[in-house]
C-alpha cells in the first residue's frame, strides 16, 4: 500500500521509511560488522595456518633420523651406480666386479613351426633353491606357442619366463629363462611324454636334444662376485644393497672386470639446507604472525596467535632431552634469535659443531624429546583437521556466522511486520484526517446566521 499524504500534507511514505530505517539500521550494521570481522578472522587464520604448515614441513625435515644421517655416495666409474640414503660406512673403497651375475637360459631342440601340436604329457620345472611346478599339456594344446603360454600362466610359476624364438626359417625353439640372476635360480627341466618313450624323438620328447636328452643351456647361471679391497662378496644379483646399510651398488651397466672407487661421505650440505629451510620457515611464519597481530591486524589479541608465538619461539630456547652438555640448545650450534626477533644462523659455529660431531643435529633435533620432534608435536595439535585449535576456531566462527545470518533473517521479518503496522497506522490517520477535512468543508459551507441585539 502506497501512502500519498494528501489529507495530512505530509510525505507519510518517507516518514515510514525513516522510522523503519531508524529501527533496523543500527542492528543490521552491528550484525554485518560482526560478520565482516568473522570473515577477516577466518582469512587471517587461513594465512597463519598456511605459514604454520610450512614451518611444520621444514621442522619435520629435521626430526627425520634418515635425513640427518644422510650421506653422499660417489663412484669413480660411470658404469657403476652407487646410491646411499644413510650408512654407518664413511670413507673410500676399491671395488672390482670379478664376475657378473647372469640369468640361466635353456632352449629346446628346434621344431619346424610354432603352431603344430606335438603331443600331450607334462613338464616339471625346478630351480636350485628347491622351487618347482608341473605344467600339464594336453595333446590338442601342445604347440610351442601353447606350451609357452601354459608355463607363463601357471599359478605356481616361481619365476620362469617362456618364449618362442624363431632361429631360422623352419627352426623354432622354446626358450626358458630364469626371471632372476644367480646360481640359486638355475633351472632344471624334466618332461613326461604321453607315449611313455622319451627316446623315440616324437611327442614332447622331440624337444629334447638327442644326445643329452635335455634342453640346451644357452646361458649359464652365475653369481656376481666382487672384490672389495681384498674381501670377496658373492651375491645372486648385480644390484647389491646388503653389504653396507643404506648403500646400493648397481653393476647392471658394467662389464665383467669393471673397477670403481666408492666414496661415502657425510651429506653436510643436505643437513645445512634442512637447517636453512627451518630458519627461513620460522622467519616467514613470524612475519605473517606479526602482521596479523599488529595494530590493525585481524588477529590482534587473538588467543591462538599468542599461544603460537610463545610455543614456536620457545623451540629456540628449549633443550633437547637427548642433548649433551654444550650442545643441548640451538644456540649451542649457532642458531639463535636476534634482537629483532628473527632467527639467524652463525654458519661458522654450526660447521664447527658438525666437525666436532657429525650427528649433532640428530642428537638435538630428532627422536623422542628432540627439539624438532617436540615442536612438530605441538604444531600438529594446532593443525589437526578434527580437533586442532585452528579447526575448532573455524568451526566456532562458522557457527557464529550461521547465528548472525539467522539474526538477519529474524530482523528482516520483524522490520517487515513493523513497516506493515506503520503503513496501516498512517493510512488510518490519513483516512481520519480526510474525514475531518470533509466535515470542516461542510461546516464552512453552511449559511451564516446573524443575530441583532434588539
């Protein structure tokens, strides 16, 4: 209903709008201000959480024992690959590959084609480790192609690869190869021919050499043999990872007789890089925190921000439970907080500490009670996706936003009702004034009666 105000002479529509606005605006502005503050807090918490996650990742690098025990391994021969994660061995060693591990291969006598059936029976395949399996062969599925398929698909196959080789025109051979190198994987084959006669040269026995009564050995099984400064090491594979813990020697690209000098040293630079990452992440976290807690920051006075500022800084003054006298705190190895609150590294002091004890970072940072391990545990309590302080705070803010949205909806409903009442009241007033105006006009139109004083 639109109000004209013709009777009263007032702009009653504007009056109603002003009354509604006077009642609604202060409450509405207060709600929107709280929502805006909540949004700013959520955004700020997201930035702080991201910086804290980066710090946690960098700290985890110093809490990992394998990382702090890392070494660098080098080979003087490009054909020999040496890799190392961590190892108790340090120094150099001369290594010669006196024998290379090879795969055992057997081949049948040649058949004229690979698709003609040879006859039924069975094949028993074994290796030097005592593994074996039997492949039954039916007469209607006994071609070289079908025998190779049956061997490869047998559920008990322990590691035999069968293939058909076309040697020349009209000469096809069944080849059996051990999947792994070494004498422990040397193959043995026996055949049972359905006609019971292995000497007649027919059926499955036609695959056997007429002289030896067996498959021909194409490649003998050999172990890898290494000479390590006078020590003889024998292994079944050309990839050897159990001589030194954490060190792998790969001779697959090397020839028999190849020599190399293996050098294993402390990965000093890798450790220094991890320390740099930790310090840089701390300073980035602190810069983010200070900006959010500043005079105009969204987290000024926030409890989570204050707690984090205290606990993270505490890592630089706390002692490792495993530390020893003189090297139990970060300051002892050259990592400290400067007068501006930033973390800094005294590289000379840090290198001196590593020279004195290459495992000093391991002692200080990792393991139960280590500085990094304790800090990671603290940070996880804040970053946990279910019960962490960030998640609980975000859940609380989201609940507050939903409550404020409900208050806005309730305010709008009340203001709509209030506006409707005002418009009804002003309409009634206009109608009454109009009646009075009509009555006044009627009275004014009556003739004037004059009275004399006689």
